[in-house]
């Protein structure tokens, strides 16, 4: 009998938890009402939506009216960056500050702002993916509308000192956004005591379905909507709300926070064991961001003499799922923009794979990967010259 398949791509997406699915089930059946309707079905749906919003707000340390449900991290990032910049561009705040290692959702939104007249500014990062304090401070000024810095990098797992960076930006009057899609459930997030103004999360990274997320928007933050045509969500996101998905996100968020300490410790122990095994059996392997503070669930590793496609194919044939970096870059033949921004040689950047741990990861999974990896590396090294 072949070994059980191993899923090491939790940073791309996670399985929907049974508790989440069950919490959503009634809203696909008898509780199907439109929350904007005034009859009993609508009132019931509205009550469930308001409760879900309150639950998510509590998980973020915010208030109910500060949570806007979105379709996921990409929409949240775009709404935050473009919404704030468009609100402030006529008030002598025309610049947008970010880093070169952001998710493509942030970089794409910043580029769109530039197409509309914004000035793009990129903070320098070191070889571990950590933001340069000197560069960060130098780029912030009275002409900056918004600064967006990812809390936990989705490709290499580096954790930024986001609360500290946010304080420094706020001292200069700059609106602060953070993409916390990989951070939620991995680091402490508390809007009541931390200075960020906007924060994006995505449901399918934490055991909720794809297609639901939330954007925290601190009271008083200037924000223009991306869409128009309705008054839902205080006009920030018009359109009929997806009650079932909002309930699912709230349930998943509560579960992740309840399990935070024990799950983070479990994942960190397995990550360290897998990294040690990789370096022992493939001594010339390079683990990216190794010197930085990193989230417990992400390993980014390059093996010289291979390319990511060959190694991922070899892993897949053994029933092991991994990725070459961000899932949003699947199909791209270009090396990761994140790794290139760290100063990595293109050949090493093109040889990177991401192994991301989560609910489906066990000690047996780690043992299996450590066992088969050396032979797979050898095979990939043979295949590369033939490509």
C-alpha cells in the first residue's frame, strides 16, 4: 500500500474545519434570508451577520463597526490601499509606502495607485526579509497617505515588528495597513493596544472556506469604497452580504485563537525538526530568513543545482504537496520577487520551494519528508540540465 499523501501547503490554503462547516450549514437552508430585508427571515439573517461581525471584531481587539467583510485578503488589501489613497490624494498626501516583499495583492494595489498618480516608495529589507528601520523612517513624511507592511511574509515567514513600525508611522500622521493573512493566529493581534489602522485577514488560511475575509478599519480612517451601488457595510462594501461565510469566518477565527499557544508550539517544534533534517541530509540547502524571527508554519528552502519545478514534481510523485512560493504565483516561470528582493541569486531564487505546516501535519509527515528528500534532490539535480 502506498504511503498516505502529505499536505505541506497550508500557507496556500487550509481544509475547512468541521466546526466551521456545521456553523454555516443553517444559512444554506432554512436561515437563507437577505440581511437587508425587514421581514423575519431578513431580521434573522441580520442578527447572525451582526453577531459574526462582533465575534471577528473581538478576535482582532476591535469594535463591531470596525470590521468589513470581504472576499479575502486580496480585496482587503486593495480596499485598504486604494481606498485610503484616493481619500487623501487631494490633501497633499500623494505617496504610498510599502516593501518589495509584499504579497502581489499589495504590490498590485500600490501599482494601481501609481497609475492614478501616486508616488510609490519601497522600504529596503535585509537578506532575512526584515524591514530596515533607517529606510522606513526616511520614506515616511507629511506627503505619505498610507504605509502597508506585511506582518508575516507569506513566502519565507519573516515576522515584522509591526506594532513598533506602526507607532513610528502614526507619529508622522501616516495611515498604517498590514496584510495579516499569514499572521492571524500566529502572532498577537490587538487593535486596542496596537497602532495599525487597517488589517486584512483571509478565511481560507485559517480553516474557513475560500471567498471570505475581513478588513479591520479603525474608526475615523478615511476610506473610499472600491464598489458602488448599495449602503451595505456602512457603504464601504455594497452588495448583499454572505451571511453563511461571515459566520464561518467568525467560527474559524475563534478556534484559531483558542488553539494559538498549543498549535504554534506544535508547529514550531516540527518546523525546527524538519529544517534540521534538511540541513543534515542536504548540507548545501539554504533556508531563507533563518536568522530572523519567523512564524512557526513556513519553511522556504533552496537546493542548489535544482529548480523548484523539478523538485516539486518529484515531491508530488511521492504524494507530498508543497509549493514554489505564493500560491498566487503558480504557473509563473519567474523566480520569486520576494527572494530576489532579499538579494538572492536568480538561480537560488528559482530553486526555492515552500513547505508550510498546519492542521494536517504530523510527526509522521515530517519523518516521511526527511526520509525521501535526499533521493528527490538527487533526482531533481539530474533533471535540471535536461530542462
